[in-house]
C-alpha cells in the first residue's frame, strides 16, 4: 500500500497518456490522467444520503471513458455501486459527458447530477479536466434536478473539504466515515444555496415525493401497488414516476424495495428476529429470495448482519 493511502482503503488507477517516450511533467508535456478512489466497507449514511464511492480524477487530453467500463470498476470496489446517482463537480479544465443521448459541457465550477445507468461516455474537452465524482444513494428528494448542469463558483475552502471527505471515507473508523458523509452533504447544501434552489426546484413535485417516502417508511410491509403509491404521493402515476426519477434517480418500485430492505437491515441489527422472520414480516415469498435481494442491495447476506452487527 502506498504511503499516501496509509490507514485508508483507497484504490488508485494511473493512466499515462503520453505519446512516444514517457517524460516528467512540465508545462510543455502532455498532462497525465490519474484516477483515485476512496470507498468505505459499506455505504455511509448522513441525513438521507448514503455515500458509495468518491473518485478524484485528474485527466489529460486523451482521457476518455465508456460508461460500461466505469460501472464495472465501481462494482468491483463496492457491490452496490455503479447503478445510483452520481454528483460530478469540475474543479479545473473542461470535460464532456453524454447522458441519455445528450452532451453536456462541464467547465470549472460546473455541477451536474445524473443517474449512473443513463451515462454513455465522458472525456476531456481540451487539454485538462480535474473533477470529483461521488456516487450516492438518495433516501430523500434531492434539492437539485438531475441531468442539468449548474454553474456554481468554487467555494472558499471547497478543495480542502473535498480532500477531507476523500481521506476519511476510506477510514477504518465508522466515526470518520460518517464525518466524511456529513461533510460532503454540507458541501452539497452549500452548492444548492449558491444556486438558489428555492427558485429552481419544483416544490409540488418535491412535496409529492416526500409524501410517498413517508408513507413507504411508515408501512414498509404493505404490498404497495403502483396506483397506491401514486395516491399516497398525491400525484398522477406518470408525474410521480418522473419526479422520483428526477429527484432520487430511481423508479417508485425501486424506491419501495430499497426502503423495505433498509427496514429489514434495521430489524436484523436489533437481533430480535432471525432471517426467516424478517423476510416473512416484510412480505417476501421465501427467505432465499429475501437473502438474494438483500445481498444485491447491501453487498452482504442478512445472516452476516446477524453475526457481525455493524
């Protein structure tokens, strides 16, 4: 393990994009591309946001990534990664991302949120692109719509706070990992404040998604039909689906399953029920199906939570 990663679980991928003989960096040299990733043992929660991975990327002129490869890289590090919301913050230079067939040019100060499965490719636009890439699971409506580029001036102390999150997210100590998640969310709220989200956000849609989440959390064991969820949100089925995709990056059915599994996780942590009892209480057809679904969501089996509570 390199000295810069002492005490942390960090993954470093270094790609030298130089033509001909490799040479030391200088103003005249082609800028090398460097990816580093920080990731915890399991997703870290902070006020409705679960951080999965954080990448610090310093990209040169020839940096180009296909989304499928990026998703595989993320899944190797953390099983739950590669299929959630990504917050991409450009620190220097320019880059281009393609989501849902649309191209988005990102400059210094650009902030964009998108759901990972919609990403097609991304690359440097020019000679340099430095950015932070954070994959997260949103358990509450996000304050910013996805797939829209926001221009937010780099905040005072922002780089140091990003570095702090990056360092602490891979820590062995749960306190440090939670501090990382909380610090990043503080940054996110600061960006939202700069944008002035009161004017931008659709308050009606946000209220509807909030009502839906509250209903699903109160009664996680109910066999919620799509129309039942729409009624709970106070929105039409199509409007509810669009609002959930925009604010949480998931369909209503995916949100329902996620919240049900989160409730199962809490029941297992208490240690009062075995796996079969938890599965039955939440309406799963059998413990095997429940265990398979649980492991796909959290990267570990329900029995592992019973044996080793986190």
